[in-house]
C-alpha cells in the first residue's frame, strides 16, 4: 500500500525523482505537487520508449521483466497517461503470483492505481483533460511509463496532494472506508451514533492501517 518510488522510477528511467526532503519529509520519492511536477517535466528532454513491468506467467515476483514497447495510442473514448507514480499494493503481488481470486491472462502489466499526466486524448474525450495531473484505478497496466484509461476513471488531484500521496490513496483509503461502512455498517450520515466507540487498529504501519484515520469522519 505504499508508493512505488523505485519501481516506477526504474520503469520510467526518470532521473529527476523528488527526494524525501523535497516531498516534505513524508517518505515519498515519487513526485510532488503539480507546480513542482510541471517544473520537472519542463527540465526533462530525454525521449524514451515505453517501458512496462510485464508478468509473462503467474509465479514468483522475481520473474517479472521490464519490457520496452511502442507508446499506446488514445483510441475513441480513452486517454493516454504518462505515469508519474504507481501504488504498489498487496493485491498486485498476489495477483502476479496467481494467489488471488482474479487470475488475469498472461502476459499482462500489473498495477491498479496510478497517478499520471494526460498526454493524449481520443475522439469523444474532453480535450481540456490534456496535461492534467490525475489519479486513476485502471485494474491492470499501472507499472509502466504510459497507461490507457477511460475518462470516467480519472480524478483530478488537488495541488495540496503530492503525487506520492495520490498514488497510494485509492486502494488504502477506499478499503478502509469499505470496511467501516460495509462491514461495520457505520453510517456516515449518523456520526453521532458512533460517539464513544473505540477503534483498535492492528497493523497500523501499513497503508490500510494508516487509512483508518478516516474513522474521525465517522464520529469515532
């Protein structure tokens, strides 16, 4: 449930990664807010082919390969994202090993949640999306320098959120929210009903454990 700083950097070949200090000491090394991101993009003039982490057969993670391929093209109703960072989640590892209930056909590119800059838009897509910094849950294809997504899967990232934070947001926080509202049946519209209740979080060092902070919005 953490940002894939080294993996994303390895796949992209980006030599302009933000350091931990540049990201405000938050432990992320995958980029910063949109203003500093734009400055870094302006500095980089190196053109590289698309690279992706490819799972050619389900099995040990050390069999994953970095493969070069042509850049994707934005087809009708889709956008192409230049991937800035990818969230690395437990489920990604399980799936690549064939230990998850969903077993994708191989070869495939793992990686569910990404932060990217819209680099191309297909026919029928709002052209003003071009250049926008967004987060998206795309299912597969996130561990790459470029990815394809539908516009309805995109969420514009506020300037106050770093690229690293955004890349590790969806899986962790939505899992926590689902646990509270669907498994514990806590009603976000009736927070007063939860006053006085106590929550014990085990494994609080992980992404979902840290995301348990959403309990505050539920009145716990």
